C-alpha cells in the first residue's frame, strides 16, 4: 500500500513549478513540449513508488490515442479514468479522503503526469503544432481555448481549481459512475460526453451522493438516446425533488427513483419535440 501522505504538493509549490514553465522562453518551452510528446518525464521528479502507476496510466493514454487516430475525445477521458480508478481504488486503500486531497492530485498532475495532462489540455493552439511533430495528426474533439490568467499551462487543470484538476475529475467521475467492475462501468458511461463530466463533477449541488449518482447514470444509459440536455434537465429536477423527499426511501429505492426521473424528462422532451414538429407541418 502506498503512503499517499508522503507524496503531496501544496498549492504554492505547484504554483511555483507551473510558474517556472511560464517563465521559459519559447525555445525552452517548445523543447519541454517535445519531451512531453515523447512521454519523457524524469523519474527523479516523483517517488519510485509511482513508477508502475505512471506507466500503466500512460500506456492506457497512448492506447486510447492509437485507437482514436490520435484524437483527444471523451472515450480517452473515460478509458484513462477507469484505468486510474483501477489503480487508485477504495479497494486498494485509496480512500475518499485521499481522493478529496488536492495536494495528492497536484503531486500526480504536476510531478508524475505533466505530459499527459498537457497533451490533454494544451493552453495554446500553437502548442499542438509542436505536439504533432511526435503525435501525428493530433486533434481535439473540443476546440482548444486559452485559459484566462494562464500563460503556458492551464493552471486549473493542473492544480488551482479543486473541481477542474483533470485527473481528479476523472477519478470522481468513475467513482460516482462505478457499476461494480470496469467493463460494466465502461458500458454504462460510454455514450456520455465531456459535458456530462463537467456537469457531474464541477456542479455537484449539495454534494456527491454516490449510490444515487450511480443509479442516475445507469438509468441515463438505458434511454433510447443520451443527450446533454436530458441529463441537465434530470439533474435539475432531481435537485428540486430532493428538497422534499429522500430517493432512498421512495418505493423501489434510488434505482427506481432514477429510472422514473429520466423517464419523466425523456417523455417530456419527446412530447415537446412532437408538438414542435406538428406546428411545422
């Protein structure tokens, strides 16, 4: 068992490291990008205990890129997230307390895996040109946007925003969508998208309710069509319902509650669409 308390990086220490990249001139930073494009991170940057973990996650990242034709997309996030969760799971003594500790995720993001974090979230479109020297035809399903107040590195994705640190968001997304094993989890989550991760993790409302969220994601996967608007509407309706009831205490518990929640939203959207089509005839 790894002692995660030994490998932590404070906000200020992470900030200093990221600032050191910001202070590089173009030649120096482009050279750094080339190292990351080759998945070259010096082992002295992190504890030896992290080496097998890093290799496993990077292998999954590379395999996903290869399978997608070097396209960064939701499926890459999902596969990397599942592999990350397999390696850092509650069953392996990585607790929810650990998962809530940003200092642990800062250490992993800034020291252990700055390469894949940067490849996933470059801050400038011109940086992608450098990455493509070693990752041919690299592309992104969502256009690259320069992060406000960041220079060379997306601060929020590396260390500064508790609900936007990339690897942390993936861990929590898989944790809240976990269906008992990796295969079932992939099947339930595979038709979602990056927007679902953002909505689920970055806007949790009154907090994370593990079993309810797992049931909601399962119910969502059963719909004939998964749309972001449907999920957002169901999440909003859930918040309203939870003011006056406890899903676990309803008939059928959280599983039946979640099914009825999404059925209600889906039927409402279908009725609205039918009415709009009738109006155009």
